[in-house]
C-alpha cells in the first residue's frame, strides 16, 4: 500500500536490458508458457488483483502458486480463476502464515516441491505480503521488543527467506529466465510520522532486493511502488494513523477520489513485466509509468 500520491518516487522505468516478456498477451503464442509464478499475500487487495491479471498471461505448462494466511479467500480465488478463461491453468493454494516458522516451512516445502520440476523455463516471484504495523504509535512509543521483532520478521525476514528458497530451488537453468518483484512503497524512500515500522521495513526490503540485483545479474529484480491503493490497508491509514496531519492527508486522498483501484496498478506492473525494460534493482513508482 502506498500512503500518498505524488509525481513519482523511483528511478523510472529506464532503458535497461531485458530478456524477453516484451509483447502484450494478445495471442496464445505470446503468453508465458512453462512459467512457475508465485504470488504472496494473494488473498486480497493488490495481490488478489495481480493474480487475476497474471492468470490469463500464463501459457501452457504454467502453474500459479498463491500464498496467503487465510485459506478460504485463497480457495475462492483459485475457484474463480479455474472457472473462467484460465480453466486449463494449474492453480495451487498454500495457506501459510509467513510471520511464523511453521508457515514459512509450509511455504518453503511447497516451493521446493513445485520448482524442482525441470519443465519450467521461467520463474516469476512476487513478494506482496506485508503489514502496516501499529501506526497509532510514534517512534518513542515503540518500546515492545517482541512487537518490533515480530513486525520485521514478517515484513523483511520472510521475504528474504522466501526469495532465496525459491531461487535456490529453481536454480540457474540454461536459457531460462528468473524475475523477482518486491511490492514497495513511497515509504521506502521518504519518512512518514507514525509509520516508523512500515517505512523501515519497506526501505530495508528495497535495499535487500537491490543487493540481489547486484549479486545476481542473471535475475531480473524490480521494486514496484503501486501508489495509494483503495484497500483495507488504506482504510486503516485513514482511521488509525497516530499523526493528525498524516491522518488528514489520507482522508483527503479518499475524499478527492485520488485512491487507485488495485487492478489499475496491477495492470501497470504487468506491463512493466511484459516490456521488461526496467534496470534490474530499480524502484519504479506507479506515477513514473
């Protein structure tokens, strides 16, 4: 979730080199065949909208693996995708709480089982799962060490572990492509009062994935800030933010109709992946495109 609208906050979409995925999915031959696609936080909001758009882009031999804490919304999304135009797509649901070791073990086992299949020629991993934290608190109110560690474990450590596990399981296959997307925020670049945990988590994730891009030039890495989305998380921002000025800012965004539908932002991300022209490791904002 992006807290505020603006004129853009990232490195832009650039002219970096790509490795395919350049055309719009207008014909079956242009879809991504043999793709293992993984989306975390897929049960609602941006993740759910993105999964709906990715499904018809995935061609023969592809699998869409959906991760989220809640089993019922995941199952509903999978049923929706199977009953539509993507009836031949294999959709796998993994209910797992990525904020605890048991959930990570369950997710990791599913990833290893799926990605060991040598028939896949592409891997797309979207790290969307995340949380706001207690935004009613100021910096000086954050004195509960367990609360702080729990927040960073879910919002940073799990994304690092999930990504490294997936990439190791898939391996560096000759002629194959690997892409990793981190759902970022303007908060990765700018501080917002009452949002110390969220800003720190988003900034850490951006840098973490920039390091991945630097270490592994064969992997395409993107930090995508989706803009101020009209989601449940934005509702929390309007009603729970401790700082009065920030709370009023979010309320004005809603009143002026400046919140973005998740599907609109997800479509921009899909276009970025199709064109594949962003510099690996770049932070690209919704307003940059």
